[in-house]
């Protein structure tokens, strides 16, 4: 059976909006003619990024790398913020980390809220890419019997592991993936004494952990007061589990997109039961 | 101090999670997903355990400081 893939013209257009969304969140939607959604995405993601940089004194830049091109343009890569490549590039050129000017980050009382905001902004930004691609598919190859386009499934999975599969009717996969990733994340936190989720202390692991979506974002601030008083026997495993659980969720979101795209392209079968799907904006 | 049996259990759990994600990515039908998990899980866990045994054997033989000619 031939694979269900979008038509060449649709794929070209999808690739275009994915690239633009990576450069600047919402730009893909604007080009696809989704003005309100594009502007909303652009404003939300960039406002969160800007607020995060303000609260943390732009110390997000200390967790990544930067190069100066042509003696003037500073190209900064810090994850997950740089998933909004344009916004981070702009902020890197107009702000400077307070640590670079000799201040200690501890003097910024709301820096962790800043890290959370800018980190979530990065993931919200990159989520605009599959969503814009899904909108392009819905526009160019409309389907009257499907409500959930693949971009929605991917965004839902990025927010909560398994949610995208659940919404596309794949209840078994949703339960298996959601429960497994949540268990892995919680077990990883427990192995690290619930003190292994902190950008300041474990910055590289934090990148992966943030991809767990809402469960990670909501537990970040409450867990910060917990400190690792001693070397725990399985703390390295804890770091690995929590971080890899988030990275696995990227694969889960890709699968949710891919399956929902195949559903979208599959012709309606005569006599088949109508699949009930939950649609989101 | 870590315990080798706990480490094995953690390896098996990690392998299960990896196998679940990969099987779900490869297959869509629940039966096919369930069929693929044990094979992938034990393949990954076996490979990691094999590499650990190899590293241990090399550590106590060829790479041991005492094994080098004076």
C-alpha cells in the first residue's frame, strides 16, 4: 500500500512555512494567510521570551554559545530559546548578560521565573512550525471528515505526552506513551532527590527536561527549593531519565503529527464509523 | 553506593521506554506495537550490558595498569 503523503506542491509550501516558523514564530502562519493566529503566536512567544530575558538579566545567553560575525552581528545559540531563532538573535544583539557586566545572577530574585518563561517560549515557538504546516495541509488539501489537522496533534503532544495520539483516536498509544514518559520523568526526579531539575545547576539536562511540556513546566518552580545535599547513588541516572523523557516526547510529537497527517490524507471509507476527534484552535 | 541489580532494573526500565517509543513510531496497530517492544527492549538492554561486560573485562586485563610491560 502506497504511503499517504501530501502532494508535492503542498509539501513545498509546508517546508517553506516550517523554515519561516523556525526563523520567527508566527511568520509561517502569516505567510500561509493565517494572520490572526500568526500574530497571536508571534506576540505570545516573543513577549514570553522578552519577559524571560528581562527577569533573568539575559543570563540565558551564558548557557549557550555565541559568535560575532562581520565584527558586528552576534549570533547566539542557547537552547531552548534559540528555537525562536530570530527573537533570540535580536535579543542577543540588544542585551547583554548581567554576568558579563560583573554582577552575580543570585542578585536577580526572579531569574528562575525568567528561565521558565524564556524556555517555554522556545518550545512554544518551535511548536508553531508543525502547526503552520498542518494549516497549510488543511488549506491545500481540505478534508471534510477530519477535524484534527496534524499540526494540532503535534502541539498537543508537546504540551502533554500522549495527548496528540489520544485526540487522533489512538487511545492505546496515548496511554502507553503518556504513562511511560511520565513514569520515566517522575522516576528520574526521584532518583535525583527531586533536585535535578534546575537550569542553574544542570543547564544541559534542563534543555531535554523542558520538552516534557506542561508536567515539567508546572513542577519547575515548586521543585526549586529542594536542594541536593549529598551525592546520591543514582543521581546521574536521574538526570538521564528526566532529560531523555523530554527528548522522547519530541519523537512522540513527530509520530502524532505523522499519524494525524496520514489520517487527514486517507479517503473516507464507506460504512466506516466516524472518528470522533477533539479539535483545538 | 549504587547496586548492580538496581542498575540492571533501571537499564531494563530505560530500555522498555525506548522500545515503547520506537515501536510506536514504527507501527500504528496496538498488536504490532506490543509485539515489537520486548524484542527492541532486550536488544538494547543486551547491547548495553554487553558493552559494560566488555568494558569491565578490558579494565581488569589490557587496560589495567599492572598489565603494561615494565
